[in-house]
């Protein structure tokens, strides 16, 4: 049986303002196994992004717990939680958030340098990842010199920089045309197989189901297996 690497138990998230109260998540239970490639499907506003942000510890739940193996993540001090986030989780967002002033190699190096890796080692890993995703011939290019699909490929390489166990992707193909989106998802599946990394990808595109080992549906903050 595959090892469970990330587990959500009765996750709740409530956003409150002076005039409103929104239950974004309503008792979510979810387990991600090592090496699985899973989709989180749902319409805009269904709770996909909120769930991903909490699973990746970018946000805290109102109630419930998230476990990395047997470790209760939100019981950790903030410094240890930040270390977990940087070393164990890779993030891919709908917008690539690359830095135009830096080369593609330098963009991919950033997470490794933040984690304290030697510059030479970080550069070697960044070059390897860019070659793996088919951009080895554009190492010194800057983000404004490449296409939208290529930018998202670089964002995926950056997410893999610290060799994370889990990659969480929030609508990573949302700004791409159909063919480019397909190529990006195909790449992510290939990387999943190559590195054994667990992927959870939030999307509203039903055509992507054929890529997945598991598909979860979320509606109004409720997860439907």
C-alpha cells in the first residue's frame, strides 16, 4: 500500500467580515498518497484554491488538521512550518510569477538559494530541470522572451527545485489555450512518473480527467469523492 504523505482531517475555513460570514470549506477529509497524480475539480468559488492553500500551509484552517505523514503541521512553530513549505511542497499557480529581471536559470534557482543551497549546486539543478522540461536551449533567456506555455513550464521547474514530495497546482493551465494546456499537463504527468512526486492539481477543466489517477470534486466547500 502506498504511503499517505499528506492528509486533511475535517478541514474547515470560515471567512468573516463585519457584514458577512462565508464557509469556504465544510469538513474536508482528503488523503494524498506518494506518487499519485490527482485532480481537484470544481467551479470557481467552490473552495479549490482555499483547500490548496491550506494543504500547502500558505493559509491556516479555522478548524481541522493537516498531517504530513504523522506530523501535525499546524502544531509547528512558524519557522519550522516555513521550512516544511519550502522543502517538501512545490507550488504552481495560474500566473507564473517569474521575475523578468532574472534569467530562466536564476528564476528556478530562487527556492534553492532561499533554502541555503550553494549557488553552484542550485545552478546545476536548475539547468537540469530546465533541460528536463525541454528548455535547455533557453537557459539565459528572460521570461519576457518566451511564450506563455514556456513560462508555465519554467514555473513547474521552479516548483520542483527543492525536490519536493508534493506539488500543488492551482489552475496551472487557466491562462493557456487548449493545445498549450494539454502540453503542460502532459509534462506534469511525465514529471510525476519520472520523479515519483505527488501532484494535486485544481482545475475546472473536465478534459484533464484522463491524466489523473484520482479525481476529487468540490462544491460549495464540500468534497465529493
